[in-house]
C-alpha cells in the first residue's frame, strides 16, 4: 500500500482505539457524577489512558498513522480531559481555571491548526510538549479522583502545574505553526 493510501485509511486499530476512547467519555462522566463511583472512574480513566498510549504505539510501530487518526486521537484526548475536568468542577473550585485555560488553548490551537492546514496542507502530529502537557493534565485529574479529600492548597498547586504545562505547550505549538506558515510563504514567493 502506498504511503498516501495509508494516510487515508479509516478502519485501523489505532482509529478504533480512539473511537473506543470517545465512547468512554460519557461512561467516565456517569461513573463520576451519576454513580459517584470514584474507584471505577479512576479505572475507566486508566483504560482510556492505556488505549491512548496503545493507539499511538501501534500507529507508529506498524505504520498505521492516518490523517483521521491525527484528528481523532487529539479529539478523544481533549474531550476526555474536558469532561473529566467538568466532573471535578462539581467538587473542586480550583479546577475552573485549569478547564478555562484548556478550552482557550484548544480553541486557539484549532484555529491556528486549520490555518496551517489550509496554507500548507500539513496535518500536525503531536509534539513532545503536547504529550507532556497531556500527562500533567491526566496526573492532575487522576489525583483529584483518587484523593477524594485533597486539601484546597494541594488542589490549587496541581491545577497551577496543569496550567503551566498547557501554556508551555501552547507557546511551543504556536511557534511551530508560525515557522511553518513562514516557510510556506517563502516557498510561494
């Protein structure tokens, strides 16, 4: 199969794993807010994280990276993160600014990413700093789920670490996008 054909594949194991993660999102919300079963919520979040790692590994290792996967994977990540943070907002006040920064970052990233796609035709892969921010965010979320009575100061500190990771990632992505747009403009000139 030619590389272009591989990029356009839809039915791949990584894409199925990303779709599974999307299906876990309402389960996580129901377990946390509806059933108030925090251990099962943590387990569902761990399953989601494990399938995220697995889909990335399988995609790269077995050359199953696809354009759909490049879009579906981050959507599953961000939706899981936003819903989990929304659930945590029911109990932890310090989470609101972490959620607000995440939503702001993703809005800016979506607009900038679409501009890069439109001008260069490139669909972006995740960068190390995006993965770092994701790991920090999941650590914050997981800690709040399993440490039911976390002190407010510890909650705020963890939220601040999550915000710092998100802002670092946003800055580095925007620099990358600016460089790609500048390079595309030079090629046209």
